[in-house]
C-alpha cells in the first residue's frame, strides 16, 4: 500500500493490450511514455479545453516536454487495468512541473516528474493566466 495521490489528481484509466507489452508479457517501458502523454493531455483538456483549440486561439501556443525523470518500480502486464494520475506540483513563468504516477490499485508502478514548457513560435512564453489559475490548487507554488 502506498500514499494516496492528491485530491486534485487527474485520473486516466488505461487497459493494457498486447501491443503495449514486450516479449515477456510486461509493459514495454516506452508504452508508459504514451500513457503519460495521454494523461497530461487529458489533464489539460479537463482544465482548459483541447490543445488544438489553445493552439489556434493562442496563435501557435504549444506545450513541449522539456525534462522528464522516471522511476520504474513494478511491472504491469497484459490485461491489467491501470490508472495514470497527473497533477501539478509547481508552476513557473513559462513551465509547469507535473507529477505523474501509473498505479494498479494502490500500488505505484511508475512515477515521473515532468517539466512542460509553454512555447509559441519556438520561444518559451508565460503560461496563460486562465491555465495557471486552473493548475494552481492549494499548496502549489506559482511564480
């Protein structure tokens, strides 16, 4: 049993399919990156709408992963149901620091710390105020 995620964590349920595994039947490490990308996308969609809309309305606003650190703790297997949990841990001028956990029940399988930069025309820009407000639950630092 592990600690509970914060109440504000976004939860994305994912079923593990054959295509997600390696020859051993365990989830291939790169599959977790896809699951986490979906988790980040769904967090942003839940808080601020579709990224394609933000891109169009912001005249080229995009989010890019600048840094990612992962700890692979336990394997998932074919047919498992897992949850990808995503929440903001710190907001800076042009970046958001997100924590992500892949869980099976209460067990943490993978934990990641991700820095996502807000970019427009190839340059970092300040996170939009509406998104900053949506990502700032109590206890999160915001610059």
